[in-house]
């Protein structure tokens, strides 16, 4: 069960493998370009649960919203209404040689940490920050999406919400029946950071799956090049199978919130099946 997701880069993972295979690393027999696809396959094997959940406010232009480059699967989306702007107060002593004026405009969508969805009383708000200002958007209404894209989560509430504002995902865009506006998007991003570096999950039980997968490919390439590594390869493949089973078991185990949601849905289903049928029954008919 994963409670808090931590990540590290592919280069950091490769450093750990190079420590174990120091002899091959000194002889420059480890090629990172041959191993990137192995790590990408492991990320895909572990599933979307390990992907980073990101939030961003995007501008609707000519009834279209361009999704971020690291977009993978949509969790949900809502339309934003008006917003207020607050700027941090200057404090202390500041010395400036050149003053560059700040031109208000859309904040950088490639920095998802700047955006978060919060609840203020009965209202939902989206807070978006940068070093110059803080924007607080009011959630105006929801949108309804057509279920015609594999990039929409199966439990996305936009598939069941009823709204006059409708849209669909197509070719990296969200097409809406709305000319202009702002759209809050919560999505699962690809396993990449802002600079495009490949990311992996950093967990003691999952790290072994990554490392043994890389070691298995390294020894396989050495064997294809005529090196006598059959015994090492057999040992690594056995360890790889065990590490994969442990990693998948950990990732696929639901957390407490998911188990509670499942229990609540099951209780409602059983209540509707065995109890609700008697609510409309007229007991006076027995008299």
C-alpha cells in the first residue's frame, strides 16, 4: 500500500545500479540509452497509481484547451469563474538596479505545484501562485465529457455530471461548447519532471524491481555480445521475478481511503437491495 509517493530521476537509479556493477561501469559497458526503455516498461507495468497527480488552470481559446505536454490521463475538470488577485507585500530592504515590469497573464502551466484546489466553506476555490501574485478562482460550474477517449479515467466524474457545458478530448485538446474562459484540470502526468527527465518511484520495495530489471537487460546485452554471464543472468532473472511480485503487490494494494469508499459503495448497494424495497410497503394493508 502506497501512502506517500516519492520520486527520483533515472540517473539516480542508474547510479545505484552502477555501484553494484562497478566492474562493468569502469569498463564503460553500461549504456544509459539502452536502459531508458526498460525503466519506461517498468513504469507502465506498475500502472497509473504511481504517476504524479498534477493540477493546472488552462485558458479556453476559441472553444479549445491545449492540454499540458506531460498529460497522461484526465481525473476531472471544472470551469473557473471570476478570480481575485493578491500581491505579496514588500518587506525588508530591497535593492534593485533594473525594474522589469510584470505583465499579467496566464501562469506557467508547466509548474503544477503552483496550483491547488481548496474548499472554503461550501465553495470550491482554485489557488494559483507564482512569485509575483496569487490568483484565487471561484469554481463556476462543472463540464460534461463524452466517453470516447482512452485518456479519461474510468471513474472520472465528468462522465456522469450533467451540465450544459460539454466537451471531448481529442488530439491533445479539450474541445468545449464555450468560446473563452478558464478550465481547472486535475490529471495524471507522465513520469517526467519539468525538465523532461525520466522519473521513477522511490520506494524500498519497488526500487529492487527497477534495479533487477536494469541488471537483467545489462547481462542480456553482455551475453549477446559473447560474454560468459549465463549463471549471473539466471540468478538475476530469479530475483527479478520475486521483486516484480513484491512491487506489484505493494502498488495494487488499496489504501484506507479506497477501502472505505469500496465499503461505502457496497453498503449502499446492499441497503438498496434488502432494505429500500420495504420503505414503500404499506403495513396497514395487513390490518
